[in-house]
C-alpha cells in the first residue's frame, strides 16, 4: 500500500489536474491509456514471465465489446464498460490453454490469436454485427470528460493492484512460480492456477482499457483497435522501465511515449528506428530495465 | 477446380517451405527465434528489385548474388549479437524481443530508404507462357519458385547429411553441451548455420515479387506469421520437417482461397494455434530432435 500512496496516487493526481492547464486532452488520455496497458502487461509479464505479444487482442476485444454493447443493446457507458471487460475476460478464458506453452511459443501463439480475433471482427461477412472493416461510430455516448475520468479510475485501480502484487501473498507466490516453478510447486504454491488468475486479471485490465478507449475515441476502425503497435508499445515501455516494479512501467510510458510525441507523429519511421535500436540496446546491455540501474546499487525500487 | 487447388497448393507449399527453412535451421541450431526473418526476406526482394531495374540482372543471376551477400553479412552479424545473448538466463525469450527490435530497425530503415510504395518485377523475366500439367494450366512463376525451393531443400539436405560441417551442425542441434564437450567450435558452426538461414531467406526474397505479389517494406510481419505457421505445423527445430509444414500450409491455403475465400487469411493463425494446442509437447517440448 505504501508504494501505491508514494508512487501511484501522485501519478493519478497529476493526470487528474493536467487537463486544467493543458488543452490537448486526447494526448493526456493516450498517456493514461498506455499507463494502464503497461501495468496490465506488467501484471502478466513482470510477475509470471509470460510475454503476451498479442496483448492488443484483449484491448480490441474490449473496444468491440463496448461498441457492440452500445450499438446492439443501447447500454449506458458504465454498463458497456463492464461488458468490455467481460468480453476480454471471456477471450482470455478461451485462450487459457495457451498458457501450457512456454516462452517464445506462447508469445507467437498469442500473437496469432490476436490476429485471428482481428480477422474475424474485421471480416466483411460479419458486417451486420461488427460493421466489418468499415469501423464503428458511437457518437451517441461521446463524453470526453466522463471517459477521461473513467480512465483515471481504472488507472488508480490498476496501480493499486500492481502495488499489491509486489508485496501481497498472491503476488509473491506468482513471483516464486516465475523464478522457479518446480521449487514453488514443492513449497505448496498452486503455480498453474495462480498463473491463470494473473492472466485473467491482465486481460481484464486490457479489456477495460479497450472499452474506455472506445468510449473516448467513439469513432474507430478494427485496425486501430487491433493495432499491433499497441502491444509493442506496452511491452517496450514496461521493459524499458523495468518489469515487476510499480514505477518502472510508469517511467517507461512518460519517457518513451513523451519522446514518441516529440518526434514520432510527423515521421513515424524515425521513431520506429529509435525504438528498434532501443530494444536491441536494452536486451543486450540492460535486460532488466532502468530500474535495474538502481536495484544493482541496493536501492529498493517501488 | 479441386485438382487445380491441390496442385497449386503443393507448388505454393514448396515456396512456403523455402520461407520457413532458414528460420527453422536457425531455431534448431541456436534455439533463437529470428523474428526478423520476414524482413531479411523483404531485403532480398528489394535487392532483386534493384538488381533487375538498375543493373538489369535477371532473378536467376540475382539469386546467387543475394545468397552470397547475405551469407557474408550473416557471419559478422552472428558474432556481434548472438554470443552476448547466449549469456543471458532466458536467452530464448530475450532473442524474441531482441530480434523484434532488429526487425523494427530493418523495417524503419527500409521505409526511409526505399519509401513505402509497392514494387514489383514483371513476371515475363522468368520466361513466357504457362506450364501445362495433368490437364491444368499453372503459372510459370509458381512452378519456377517451387523448383528453386525444392532445389534449396535438397541442397540443405546434402549439406546436413553429407558434409563434415553438416555433421557438426547436427551434433550442435542434438545437444549443445555435449557438442561443446566433444570439442566442437560451437560458435563457428552456429555462425555458419545462421548465415545459411539468412541466405535462404534472401533466396526466398528474390522470388517473393513473383510468388507473393508486390514488395513493400512492411511485408515482413505477415511473412513471419506464415513462416512460423509453417515451421510449427511441420516440426520445430528440424529443418527438413519444414517440408511437411509447407505442404500442409500451401494446400490448406489454396483450398481455403478456392472454397472460403473471405476467411482465407485466418488459416495461418488458426493452423498455428490449433497445432500448438493439440500437440504442445510433441511439437514444442524440449525433447531432443535429431535432424
């Protein structure tokens, strides 16, 4: 809880106050969105070692869960947001068997799963249900301020969750299972079931993020909702800051997404080049992220 | 229609075998997931494009040029990156992320240097007129692509089973530690396999403009997914098992395109997930696979 009060709460407070002094709310919203996604990815990658390359699949499922609930059930945004989370949760349950795979195979299979979901939703044959490749428009529920507030609430919840994972019993069990599954199982930790719970939590977070994205943006296409670079950004931000910490992914998002907005928008290739080089440098020289620079010196990074 | 789909599938499958071949060799020898494989292929395709349009070289001459060039680039590249990676605790996972970064660099540089417009080479440079076989008319480019792929598979087989270097390569595949213990220079063998993997990707790239349509810097990602589907369906870590995967993939794809064209794009992903879920231990287990 101390981590949440010292790191999490100030971040939420800053992003709650920033719209008063800074007019580009969409940019602020994107920062909040990536803070949520990076921490959601942290919950599964940082604490279990499973790297979901297709994390955007849950984000897209959430966005379309929200859109379908609004379009077909005329659901109010709050309810649609819950259904968005539910959609991602159901998808994660279907994909639970993927956790039997390890390492790179899990990552690739997860990527393929996200692509498959995208191809189903964007298929012109399903135009009556999902609007296919032509995208959805949710103008009836458009509410930028309310959706920004909702995103902040989700962010607060997610930060509290990760702070709890770091020091709570469940999170410690996860980390033990990550570091040495056999010994952890010998010590009586239910490695597989706790891993599945982390997987579902992480998917739920991405689903809620997708839902609040759909609400805030209100007009989007399947290729934006399932854009692979969403996964990639979340992974790189988390790795850059340091997985399995609370402040690492936050630092990653602020620094790298800030950099992206400084140089990336006009010529995306240059940013792609820089983050490609950044990834290579990270893996070769700093595989545990910025946080490891301090951790090496014995500092306990929150 | 069925005969045409099956025949076309086998031909197309041969080419997809070639796409997966280098990836699988690299994985088998080094346990490294080369996510940049599709982008190396893309570079091969651009090399063929420029060799044709600037120098006037036909793809048949461009192919050996590209292969030798990529082989020679592959050797120093291996020493630059892989030995350092192998020191890490979870090398396989890190290799995935590392090569993803390399892929991003290649794609970005290609987009900056070549621009993102679609490039192609006219099909007639491979010769004019379709082939006729079993009463079916087959595109000349496809038949040539398949023949080149078959040649590459046979050449790799001869290398692995009939040369000393191939024997050492198979020893490293079977057990890295025991190969090291018996005095094999692991890095030299691995570097060679890595460079051959890049050369095979380059070869596939030279014929990509004819087999996959036009060439763009962003084509690598979809090529990668297809290559992974092929090698996972076939047999991970066993380069020659790629043939089975390639044929299943090619025939499956053409059947889907013939009978359910709207859903054909789903095939590689579903095939990949299906095989992974049905036989996770058989295809992915750390059991030693003899090449």
